[in-house]
């Protein structure tokens, strides 16, 4: 409860800091996704490794589910974004 | 699916219900797309048609980039940055439309047509069903953008934005699996 | 007249007619612009049907609140009957109360059941004698196909109706989690059902309810309408399932842990999981047939055009359809029967005045049936020419379903054992359900075993087996539930004599019907065939089936007369006529608009009948006592 109260009236520098951190996380995930896609493309061009491509796909999907779709919010009681 | 509840407690309760409901919808849709994915392997086996690899990589990158901007928009409204929120939404929608142009305008104008055996059926079935979802996502984004422009969302109350964002990411996740299934897996038949 | 035009249903029907015409005209205009001949029945009608369904939903008002959200307007929840109009009008318009929607579902379900039953009367009369009497083969084929799929839609509606009305009441929720979605989920059935019925009049279709290609790709014009109609009924299943699952997981009253939920709620959860996931695959398989018909996309066509051969494309495969179709359509029978079996477990303790035997096992057996049910689909395809390696695993998984089902049977028998039984109409239907479902269950393993199924496949034996499972698992418990909760819904008593007459007409007739069906099947009668060889010696059997079918139909008319008359002029019911422990019986009948004036907490187990001093629920104390 205390935490929530803090979130409703945040001090501006703290908010700016959290915001910057959120943007940074988004960028890092994008870079990771781009690298994985590049690997995927290379693997796909070099042969017919269906299993390897599936595993890379699962990693990419996992990144998106965790960091972009916040799947963990389903299990949290808290309303907003951590 | 959101509702404008009278108190914050009501809102949070409804928010948790909404979130679960939307994820259940994703699970349901996963079976639809999963059915198409399995059909691809059932009919194509270890083969695939020759497709424009540059185009495939380009539209895949566009969609990933759009997910980045969608996330940025959601993070922006969650942290009271209205300007970034609205701009990022517009960029996301633009990238989504670019993706649709890539699929409908270029991929669908290639040498394979829908009635060309299992190659045509599966290629158009998978990209068509996915493109339909991208289109609905773009419309969703534009609705959210319009409401955001009128100041309807706050850092505390933005379920509409969140729903739109995770729906968009979900459509991206589907493409994460569809792209290799169509473009990279199996040996090319010439 | 003004009231008539204010009804959502009427507006929806007008909008559907107009939308269909508009969709057809638009498609023809586009075709002309593309340089094609304006009229091509198939694509024009498919597009018209799609636009028509959406128009219905707009016209009925299912989207009105969402359109407001799109514009950013507030939409406060509205409760109670519409202002300035009679209360009955809310049943024919969009209404967000789960109790209204539950009644809408049940009434629509029974109406569809009557349509399908009427079809059965007609084609059963034809089958009384060998040879063709008054139906030609295409009409017969359309009728049996429509009988199957309309009954399935009716059952889905009945299941949704029971779940909608009962689940929120049983768990102490004020309503469903998403009332607007709930209303949309009901109303999308109506244009869907209209499409299926309309399909009979634009050429019909001859594929049976399963719609297997390649026949369904070549069959008459009714086929795509039937496929699309079923698609929309399936959409309703998915939306309803989302609602039920969220309601059960998130809106239980304090103290109601998972293992204190009523068995019916467990069964609803299990059935909803199947609806949520499996339904997409029948939708996908039907959509594939539609696009193969309209656009020529060869998912199932084994022949390749010269261009496709030049591309090196593999051919389509008809078995793909069967895999996708049965992945839903076998678990679908568990959607039909799990809530019904839940009703049996729900009512037996009340009428035996004893705790339900093995509560946890019964609760988990529903889940087990739902999960194992996903691994058995290919037992429908033993003779279809699929990979033979799938046969034996699918046989074993199929037989495995008997284990959790057996758990339920043992629980029922042990619950009745040494109980203080009373036999009002609902209890009679529960016992009838158990007897009929036992017959359906015992006739199942021979079909699931590869060796015997090679002989039994596509015979009337299967028809007998399937009708026994559907009557035992759905129809009997559904009627039990209708009689049992009738005083709760209407506040009035039904006529007990007519109720018993219904039971004693229907049960023996059904036994005769299903045993005769199995018998003529074993003697060589094939299913879905208009004619048979008199040399098989099955004429008496067919006569018995037909007579029994007419008796069953008449008994259901007795029920309808009873229900309609009792709802108007019946004796006012006491608050808790069955001495039930369930919370919905502790409040006035009919249930008030906001069900529970005071919230309740769960302090004990639901089925501890006859145990002195046990309590299930306690209402929160309040100044205004009742």
C-alpha cells in the first residue's frame, strides 16, 4: 500500500530516472532481438536446421513475453508497471 | 474490455481481470496460429518454396522495430511522458502499415498465387491470417492514439494502452515463429 | 409496434437482412470493377453472410458500448430492465445481467433443439421402411446434416446457459467478469444459427455435420453458410469460455478455495478450458474449406495444377482437415457432457441427504477428462488411412478416458448408497442420466479399440453410442437442472405430475431407441444413408427407433407445456424447496437484480448433507436482517 501511495505522487527526478531505465531496457531487448534474428537468418541460409531455428524462435518469443508483454504482471497483485 | 470504474480499487480489480482475460484470448489464438503452423509442416514437410529472402528479413525487422516503439509508448504513458507516448504510437502504426505493404504489396505479388497447390494455400493462409491481425492491431493503435490525444490516459490508468501494446507484441510473437517456418526452415524446391 | 421496433432482436434481424443484401451488392460491384462476371453465387453469398452477421451484432446493440469507448466516452453499467418498457423486453434485447443471458441461452438452446428434433421426426419417418418414400437423397442428406449440427449448437447453448446462470451465483460473484463480452457471446449465436438454418434453403449440404472434404469442397451452396454459421457459434464458445474462466479464477467469495467450489463450477472450468483452446481448430478447419471453395486454395485438394507442379509444390491432403477437426470435435463432446455430469454430482447429495463421496476425486476427474480428451482425437480416423503408427497410442489414450469417468460413477453409486432418497422429477432425471450414460459409456470402448472399430465405424452402432452419451451426459442432466432450478428462476413451482410423466415417457423410449440403433448397426445399417436392404432384417428395429423418437419428442412437448404454464400460473415456490446448502437457495426467488444483498463467506465443505452442525456458508452480518 505504501509503495502505491509513493507511485501516485512521485518526485520528478525519481520518475525521470525510472523512465530512462524503462526506455533503456526496451532498447537492450531490441538489440538482443536483432542479434537473434541475424543468427536465425544465418542459420536458415546455411542449412535446414529446423530444431535450431525453433529454439532461437523460443528465445525471441521469451524475450518479448517477459520484457515487452510483462507476462509476470499476471501473477502480481500490483496494478502498474514495475 | 476496460471500464471506467469509480474508485482506484475497483479499477485495479477490473484491471487484473482484464489482463487475465486478454491473456486467455492469446492462449486461444495460439491454438489458431498453432493449427496453421502445424498445417505448414503437415503439408510442406521438410520443403519450402523459393521466396524473396531480402523481403522476408526486411518485414521481420520492421515488425520487431515496431514492437520496440510500442513498448516505448507504453513505458512513456506509464511514466507521464505524453509526447513520447503519442509519437511512438504513430511510429508503431506507420511501421505496421509498412509491414502490411510488404506482405500484401510485395510478397503476395510474387510468383506464387493462392491456388498454387499446398505452397500457395499455406503461404497465403499463414500470412493472410497474420496480416488480418496486424491490420486490427493498427486500427487499435490509431484508436488509442486518438483517445490519448484527447488526454484519456494517465500513468495510473492506461489499460487501453496496455491492452493495445500487448496485443501488438503478441502479433509480433506469432511472426517470430511464422517467419522461419515460411522463409528459413526446410530445403528450397526449385 | 413501437415496442416491437425497440427490441434488439428485431433491429438485429432487420440489420442482418439489410447487411446481407449490402454485402452481396458490394461484392458484385467489386467483381464488376475487377472485370469478372457480376454473379458468382459462392463468393457473393459468403461475403453477404459475413457482412450480415456483423450487421446483426451492430443492429442488436452488442457493440454500442465499445463504439463509445472507441470515441472515448464513458459507459456506466446499466442494471435492471430498460426504462419505460415492459420487463420482458430485456430478454429480447442486449442485457448485461448474467441471469438474463443465462435464460436467453437456455431458451434459444431449447428452440434450436425443437428445430433439430423436428428434422429427426421427418427423416426417421422416411427410414421406417426401406426404399425411398417421400424424401429424395439430397433432402435427406441435408436433414441429417442439419439435425446433427443444430443439435450441437443447441447443446452448446444449453451448456453456456447453465454456466452463465449458475456459476456466478454459486461462487458468490455479483456478475460475470466481462458482462458486455458476455452479451456479445450470446448474441453472436443468433445470426450464426440463422446462417445454418438458411443453408438448408439455398441448396442444403450433404456432408453430415462433420463437413469432411473433399465432399464439402464440392457440395451444394448451403455448405459455406453452414460452415460460417458454425464458425460464429464457435466464436461464442471462445468468448464465453474467457468469461467463465476469469470469473471462476478471480471472483470467488472469501473462503471459497478451489477445493470448496461446487462440482458444477469445477466442471464448468474444465469445459471452458476445452472451449477456449480447441474451438479455434474447428474454426480453422472450416475456414480452410471456405477459402478452398471461394479462392481455390488447395489445403485439401490432392490434385495439382500445371503451375503448381512447375513450382514443385506438394499437394493438399484431406486428412489435414480430419486432424484439425477432431482435435476440437472429440474434446467437444466433453464440453457437452462435463457440465451435465457436474449437475449429477451437484444434485445427488441433495436428494440423498448425504455428502458427495470423494469430492476431491470428482473435482479432479473433470480436469483429467478435459486434459486426456486432447490426446484421443485420431480414434475417429482409424479407417481414414492415417499413419498406422497413430492407431495404437490413440486407442490406449481413448480407453484411458474411462478411468476418470469411472471415478465419477463410483462416486455417484457411493453417494446414493444408504442415502435417504426422495424422488421428485429432478432426481428422476439424474438417475435416468446415470443409467443412460452408463449405456453410452459401455458402448464406447468397442469404438475406441482399433480391431472392433474397423467393423463398427460408420454404422448405426456409433449413432446409438453417441446418442446415449449425449442424452446421458447432457439432455437428462439438462432437464434435471431445468426442473431443479425452475423455482429459483421463476419463483414458481412446476407441475410435479407432468414432470414425472415427462420422465416416464422419455426414459423407456430412449432406452428402446438407443438399443435398437446399436442393434441395427451391428446388423449392417450404415449411418447417414437414406435407404437400406430389407434383407438385413432390420425393419422392426427401424420402426422401433422411429416410434421411440416420436415418444421422446412428445415428452419434451409435455415438458414445455408444463414449464410455460407453471411460469405463468404455477403455485408460488417456497424459498428453498430442496433444502439445498448452496448459496443461491438462501436468497429470495426469483433471484434479485443484484443477487446477494449481503456478501457471504464460505466456512465449510459444500456437500456435507446430513452431517450435524456442518455449515457451508455464512452471510455477513448486517443491520437489515432478512
